[in-house]
C-alpha cells in the first residue's frame, strides 16, 4: 500500500509537470518552424490545463517588466 501511494505521488509530483513542460516545448518548436496553427494552440492549452489541474499556475507574461 505504501508503494502504491509513493508511485502515485511520484506520478503527480514529477511526471505530470515534466510532461506539461515537454508538450509546451513541442508546441513552441513546431510553432517556430511552421507558424501558429490550431494544433500548436491546442497543445499549449492542454499544457496549461494540466498545470492548472495539478495546482500550478500557468506561465504568463509580465505586464510591467522589471528593469534594473
């Protein structure tokens, strides 16, 4: 039972965020080569949805960049 809980925790804590980052990176790579499309937008939306489902805020651009 302990191993099942540990396996589940590892899946949620490590594998899911890595998968979301990989999907976002794939979307960026395809978009840089072929331009924006419905498929790349869908990939990015899926990555944001996974991050929100597991308690992480989606990446967003800063409104006022800090310049020091």
